[in-house]
């Protein structure tokens, strides 16, 4: 019996099965919420005379900034470490800026002062995405088309403070967009992202609605605006 016991003790122990590392899978649909900030730059040219300001007058540029936030959704397909997909978002916004114009001379309206405000109220985009995955990290670039809703108001007075009139406008602008970002899968069905987007809007041609403070007459002078937008935002998504 001691011989049998010694033989059993000398038998090799069976090795435990190898541990297989879990690989994060980016393929599938996702939906999430995002929040961040935006800053834009707009320059407007009068096509028609307006409030004592001549045609072809180049307005003072408006630099705006503020809050953005909303939702996004899309689909990814992973091939080895390459991830391709489509992504879209819609954000409400309060990106606001102010400017002051002084009409040039000589002539009627010389010295008129216009205080104006511009606000971006919403923006959205549809883009393609190309990413490089390292397990649960995803580094991506994106590009596509964007839209945004802008509105503005202005009040014009003489240099002595006498009211001249007021104006307002609202328009939707669109243009190309590019972006870059990083996403981290912190759970099997959840990921968080940080991204930067840039939008270069096409030139917007539109008519403002102006009301004379003296006569109440309404005019609709034509204007032209060039603008762009920068955004930095973070988000959390559920992956199906």
C-alpha cells in the first residue's frame, strides 16, 4: 500500500485551462446622449442698403459661443481592428454672440449705430466614420454633411440715441463637416466618447425683416453671411 500511495503522489497534476481574454466587439447599432460646447464665427455683408448702412457694407464679425446637447445614433461594423460605420446627431443649442456696427459717411445715416445679436438654436449632421479599434478603445475620424438653425436681431439708433429701426432674420445653413474622436467601451453594451467637430457652412443668402421706427414701414433687404462652427462634446451610448 505505501508503494501505491507513492505512485499516486508522483502523478503530474492536470494544468488549468488557459484564460481567454475577452475582445470587445464594436459591431452593431447604438444610441446615446451628448453634451458639450460650441463656438462659431459669422461675417455678414449687406447686399441691399439697410437702416442707413449702404449696399456692400461689411458688418463687424460676430463670435459666438455656448451650450450644445442632444442625442446621437449609428451603426458600426468591425473587420479585425478596422471599424466602419455611419453616425448622426441632433443637438439643441444656445450659441450666442453680439456685435456693433457704425455706418460710414458721408450721407444720410452717417454715424448710425446697430447693436446686433446672433444665435445658433440647433445643429445636426450625418457622417461616415472610420475607426481603429484596440480592444475596447476606438479611435475614429468622421466626415459628412451638417445643418444648423440661426436667428438674429438688431436695433439701430442715431449717434445721439434716437431710434432708427429694428431687424430680424432666421435661416438654416448647411455645409461640410469633419471630426475626430475617441470612444471607450467601459461595459459590454456601454461606451463613452469625446469628439471634436468642425463645420464650414456654405454662404447663406437671405432677407432680413426691418421695421422703421419713424414710419413703421417694413422692408426686406438682402444679406449674405459666411460662417463656421467648432464643437467639443462628450457622450454615452448604449450598444445593442
